């Protein structure tokens, strides 16, 4: 920001901010746009966004099943 910038103009620019998104929103959008792009890289191996979404969905399903079993317990 320069010395002659209008501070009120910066404050008034809030309506131009990007909409709020969650991490899963960002991951899902990136997976849709670039499914084969590298999402994670570690010594155990690389994971594409396509695979990351599959892993997340599998974990969510497993958690859902475990909660169903606990509630029926």
C-alpha cells in the first residue's frame, strides 16, 4: 500500500473478497479441475487429488459406519 492510497477504499473493497470456502471445498474444486495433479508428497509416496478424494470419502464412510455401530451398540 502506498502513502497516497485511500484507507477507506481498502475497507470498502470487502464486497470484492472471495467467498468463504472450507478446506474440503478447495480440495474438491482442485480435484475436479486437476484430478491428476499432486496433492500430497511424502516419503511413503505421492497422492493425486483424485486419490486424495477417494481416501477422504473412504475414511468418511468408515467413520459413518463406526458411528452407526456405536449408536446401535
